[in-house]
C-alpha cells in the first residue's frame, strides 16, 4: 500500500516537473540559437521544418520546411528575432490534393511574387521509395500562413528533379535549381513571370559533379552557391562556387566548413540586413537518417573574405542582431 502511494507520488512529481519545464520553455524567450540543440518552437515542441527555406514578409521572418508527422507535409513557423519561432500552421497536407495522398515532399521553398501578389512554393515531389519519380512540384497561396493550393508536379524540360531551391533576384526574376540526371547535374532554370512554371533551362552546372542540397545567395556583385555531395542522409564536405551572373560562368567548387560540414547538409543561406551591415547565416539540416524526426538544424555565420572567398566555422551558439545586421 505504502509502496503504491510512493509510486504515485513519484509519478505525479515527475509529471509536475515536466509541466514546469515545458511551461518555462514556452514562456521564456531564448536568447541564442543553440546549434544542434533541441530546437523547439514557442510552445516547447520540436520544430519540424526540415530541408526548409526562409523569407521575410511584413515584420516576420518565416521558416517553411518538411514536416512528416501523420498527414502533414509542409509546416510554417514565424519569428521576429530568428531565435524564437512560433508555429503558424500546416501549408500542405496529404488532404491538400489527391496527388499528395501517398507523396513525399522534400525541400519546399517559398518566394513572393509582387506582380500576382501570391506566395509560390516549389519542392521535390516523390512517390517512389527509390526516388526515381524525381519531379518538381508547385503550390500557391495568397497568405503565407494559410494552406497552399497544390497545382502540379512535372519534370522541368523533361529532366529529373530532386534536391532543389528557389532564388529570387533583386530585379524580381526567380530561378529554380534542382539536381537532375540521377543527381549527376545541377540544373538552373529561369521561372516565368508568375513563378508558376519554368521558362528557360539556363545552365547545367558541374556535369557529372554529383552535387545536391543547393542554397544560393547574392552578395555585392557575386552570386554564391553552396551544395553538398550525394551521400543520402550522411553528411559530407560542402563546397561553394561563385559567379557574376546566374547564367555563369560559375567558378570551380571550393571546400567550405569541415569534412562533414559540421554534421550538416545545406538547405538555405539567410541574409540578415541591418543598419550597420548585412550578414549571412548558413542553415543546414543535421539529419538523423535512422530517426528522421530526431533531425536537427544548425545555423552558422558565413565569413566572407574579399569578394569571392567565404568560410564557415563552428560556433556552439549564435545570436543574430537584426537591428545592426551582425551575428554574435
Ligand atoms: C539527401 C537529400 C535529402 C533526402 C535524402 C534521402 O541526399 O539531400 O533531401 O532526399 O538524401 O536519403
């Protein structure tokens, strides 16, 4: 009897401690991004935005990425400091369209089209366990926090399309980059003015180079692209290249970070424009291939040296200062 009482007491005290812990997490805004840590949203739940991208809309930064829980495919979070993220909803679910019932959606990215006033999402659409379907897909929404309308999946100019990203240039032209030909080639496509289709196949980058996980940014007169090698969920050495025009010529590939890119794979390069400077955050997925939901993220500052050289070093935690544009 006494033993039962003790057990009950123990059970309730554990419950209460857990409650206090999660309330503390939910109420206390975090001051830094702890790299590789238990990255949780403002309600204390693990953030599910893998292979994701970022964009600024109004006073918020949005983080949109893969969420493979139950019926969900793509989820949306928002933040005013890039540290504390509030879950805002699911943008694509298996119910969004019959084509999505059995699909796997990877690396979703969203950009805003000023002319149509719509948010446009591109992603890798897969229904084959060996990734042989290899298609791009497009969805659209008037509101970044509301469910997107799924439009279609296709192969751009007949090419396979796996790991991908979107890039919107300063003149409003948008580009879709994706790994083609069993990941041998990295394709660069120019999008139509409404961003809903590919208009031109601009380039086949590093043919036979086996690059994936592309992330692209413009700094000064140069475009920089970080890609990974192709080793599935296992991390490998990231490389970067630069060019004065998206149409090229692009430089050769140069190693960046260490041999495992600090146990991560590139997903995005996020510019932080402040009143003192503009900094660039490398965002990578720290995949757990055996337990996908255990995957984490890392955020590291990119250090540019001169116009065409860039480095990535480890930091246990980072604190972006959105006012100055510096990353502490
Ligand atoms: C990686 C790719 C991920 C996912 C994974 C599956 O190479 O970047 O997005 O497709 O393979 O093994």
